């Protein structure tokens, strides 16, 4: 009897496995929301073709802790990361909410986009981006 362990080969380790999500038939993309006219014949809103699904007037929530199919990389300064960690720890200590940085960012993006959809030109996003120049620095007026 050999003292060597019997291990699977590379082809067995890296084989393609099926997933219930991958086995589903492709679905048609959702139809874009129709723009609402504001009485003067012009569409209301910021012109985005697809809007986040909402229940009533409540802002949409971030996707939470689910498997995501897209990824982006965002670079932040040390101060921004420290502020995010402090917010995360405050949420945990004072509000009993345990969240990771990804969820914190997804919720912040959902809130910002909901405000943008609702207020357009007067949204926090537009106001803040007007202050920041194209190079990311403060503009001088």
C-alpha cells in the first residue's frame, strides 16, 4: 500500500460545473420606463432610460449581501477609507447594524441615484459634481 495521498488531477479540479442560475433560459430585458410629461410637452426627470424599480415613493435599497454579477474597482483616499470605516463602526455600535464596506457603498449609491432620479438638476450628485472640476479637484469660480 502506497503512503502517497491520491489527489484529483487538474482537469478534475478545474472542470466546468453547472449552476441553476446558468441553466435558466435567457429572459428578455426589462422594458424602459416611459417618461412622464410635466404639462409643457417635455419629459420630467433626468433622461435616464432605465430607472430603478421602486415600491411607492420609497427610495430603492442597495442589493445587500447577494451574489453580484458585475464588479468595479474604486480607489479612495486614506481619509475617505477612514471615514467609511468609522461610519461602519458607528452603524455597528450605535445602531446594531453589521455591514461590510461593499454594502455600505451599494446603499450610498442607491440613495444617491434615487435622489438624482427624483431631483435631477437639483440633486446632491449634480450639485457636488459642479463643485469638482474635471480633474477631480476643486474648481475656482
